């Protein structure tokens, strides 16, 4: 029911066959995308895959070479950034060092011509939203990285955008703080009900925060889906490899195993070692202790596979042969190579 309700609504943002070429570089190439109102949507991909350009096209900082950007049902392709119901939180936060936190947050309202009392009140509300109520008088240099990140968020939220664009919002934070801010951001988005579109190259971040993820590769979207779909049912070898480092079994191996001449993905955590009735035999060529588990690397007739072993399981010796098995359904067949 929820899915059909989403489909019947006007999307918050649509890209209709949008391309942005820089000379010979096809940064974004014929991308189609519908993002529903209230969604937390991730643009995920490696460096240079076109996600930031996509975000800038939605913001209006970039013009498409062809195609249309539609925001809440209206063609916004030629609408300047400041007239779109969209705000951006930049990776470096772009705070003014000489202004205190309150004035940083109130800045956009000042540009809009709001009176001082009104903009200070709105800025204080935005600061309490991000749990920085007591910090209004400080300068940016007197805050931690995570607090600065929240100021940047408050500064965008005070303008009451319908869509918030976030470019690698947690990129400047250390791992621990990143994880904490991931759940804070998600909770904030749920509370406000605003559409969040964020760019990341970190698959863990995309999977943990987003309602849906678009996986980018060289200017194309390879797959769009819920985190669980993209992780469990990657449609292409690129997605299988990029989202969670799956093993990619070549088509001739899959033909032997499943009678279908297509490549397939198999997650390292779904493979088990067995004493009898193995589906494949592998030669142990490496192992690594990961803290919560062990990973072993295998050579299976020239194909390299990773297997994640529970910490309690014995790690086989280098050079030994092991039998591998997995549950029915773990092997996920994909469409062709790259799109
Ligand atoms: P990153 O994570 O490194 O920011 P990205 O996925 O966001 O990467 P983009 O920044 O969108 O990728 O860049 C996509 C491609 O377009 C890259 O090859 C980049 O060099 C190129 N590109 C982006 N902006 C410009 C520009 N203004 N002029 C020329 N080429 C550009």
C-alpha cells in the first residue's frame, strides 16, 4: 500500500533524461530519477561518478546539457537556485568565521530581508532543533566538527526548504562521530518530514540512513532501490561489488552451478565451509582478522572469492582446500556486465 501511495504522489524531484556534459566528459548521462516527498534519498557512487553534479543540477548551480529538472511537478530547469524550494548543506559547511552561531544561522533570513527579532527567533528555533540551543553566542572556531555540522544544518533548515540537499554531509567527521550523526540526521529528517537528498561515496552510510539509494557509475544510475534490495539483489556486477563487496561469479561458473549463463553475486557472509557436499572447492590464499569476524580469500578455478567466517569458526590454513556451500537463494543472478 505504501509503495502505491508513493507512486501516485507528485514526486518532490524528478530528473527527466538529464545529461550534463563537460566537453568530452559525460558527468551525468541521461539520468531518470523520481524522489518522493518525505524520502531520505542517497546518491551513492565512487569518486567522479556524477553524484555531486546531479545534486548541483537539482540545486540549480548547474544547467543540464539536455533534459529537464522537475520540482514538485513544475519544470525548474531554467529557474535560478534562489527561487527553488531547495537548500544545500555543503561538505565544508561554509560557515562565516567572524559571525557568531546565531548570526550564521540567521544569515539567509537577513538576505531575504526579515526583521532582526524575527530572524533571531527563527534561528534560535533552528538551533534547538539540532540540539545547539546554548551555543548561539559562540564563534564557529569554538565548536567541534560535529557541532559545526549541525550549525550548517540549522542554517539550511531555518529557510524552511521543502527539499534539503546534502553534499557528503558527514565527510569531515571522524568515524565515531559520523555514526552518531547518521542516526541524528535520520531522526531529524523523520521528525521534520522534509525530503533529504544526500551524496555519499560511503555505502555503509547510504545503507544505514536512506529510504532508497541510487547507485551511480560513470554518469549512469546502475540501480535504484531500498537498501535491502540493493544489497541483497544487486542488478549488475558493479552494484554487487560497490555495495558491500560481494563476490561476482562469472557466467560460466554460474552455468555449472545453476544452469544459467549469466553472472551472479554471492555475499561473503552467505558462504559457509562444509565437510561434505560442497558446491565449490577453493584454495585458501589469504585471511584477515576483522575484529568481529574473520575473512578468508579463496581461489576457485581462477576466480577470487571472499568468505566471512564467524569469529568462533576455525580459520583454515593458507594453501589448504575447503568445500564451500550456501543456502538456496543466496546466489543472485544479475543482468549482463555494465549498462
Ligand atoms: P566526488 O565524490 O569525487 O565528488 P562525484 O561522483 O560527485 O565525485 P562529480 O563531481 O559529479 O562526481 O564529477 C563527475 C565528472 O564530471 C568527473 O569526471 C569530474 O571531473 C567532471 N566534472 C565535474 N564538474 C566539472 C566541471 N565544472 N568542469 C569539468 N569537469 C567537471
